[in-house]
């Protein structure tokens, strides 16, 4: 099998919503994973977890979870992402993860259609309120084929339908007018959002300077990044 033939020591389960299954299936999955005695990491959403299923996953060897939050504004999530979960419920669910004691990452997307700088800072407010995460994965929104957000962007004239989709670490291919984010602002915010989330508000002017530095090589960004790692991981 996988362990004998390949010396597998860790499982990364590539499923965007691993726990979006009935409780009985999640418990059966945890039981099966426990038999392999391998640590594992998966991605899911706050909507899909319960305390008993998370406890079972922890007992089976769950090492870390990535939670797709995407956006912190309730109304935007509901209207644009068709996700009907309140911020209050997200905070409650994050409390369950903290109680069970599994380390977790929060996944954020920046540069979705109709997104403004003000909306990004609302996402920031929710991230800070959740607080028990120890890592943030912040990426550029990509208008994948078949998604409603891609159709919205084309309808608004913000996306050339023939343009090749890029990756989540590339520059945005949307061309949105003010007050929406442009590609430069998106890259700057993707780079600095973790700094805004962990360092105090008195550091915001400094972080804004790092936002404007080209790429991730600027001296201000390098200094703040080092400080962030020390604060977060000691």
C-alpha cells in the first residue's frame, strides 16, 4: 500500500470541503484514517464542523485544518458568494476548533468582483475577532471558468472572456474601476493582510508603506514580516 510502497509519513487531503458530509460519514472517515496512524491535514468550511466530528478527527491524527473563509463581510458573502453563514456563527464555530485544540489556517481571497478596500478591512476585522488561528493563507481571486463570479466580471466588462486564467499567486486579471480594487492594490493587500491582522493599528501607516513596496523584497516589508513571525511562532 501507500505506506509500505512509498514510505508515506503525512497525508494532505486535497478536498475543498472535506467535512461537508453527513456526520455518520465523517465519523466513519475518522475511524478509517485512525487505522493508518498517519498525521493529516485537510481543508473545510466553518459551516461543516461539529465538536464530536472534530474530536474524532483529532483522535485519528488530524494535524491541521485550513478553513475557507474567503470574505469577512456577511452581506457580501451572502450576495456574491452565495454563502449563508453569519459572522456570529463563524465565531461560534471557530470557538469549537479552539476548544478541540487543532491548529488551523484561515484562507482569504482578495480582489473578487465588487470588492473595495473598505470591504477588505471588514474581512480583517473578522479575522482579528476570530483570533485563535495561527496562520493566514491570503491569495488573489482567480475568475475560474464555470463560476458565477467570472460571469459577473464579464457582464460588468471587467474581464476579457478570452484572457487566460492565472494562478492565486499571480496578478489579478480583472480590470475594475474605482472604488473597486485594481491589480496593484490587490497584490499589496495579499502581501500585507497578515501584517494588518497581527500587528497593532498604530503600525498601519508603516504596513501601508510596505504595501506600496514592489514585490516582497522591500526593506519595510522584510522587517515587519520578521516581527510577525516572532510574534506568531516565537
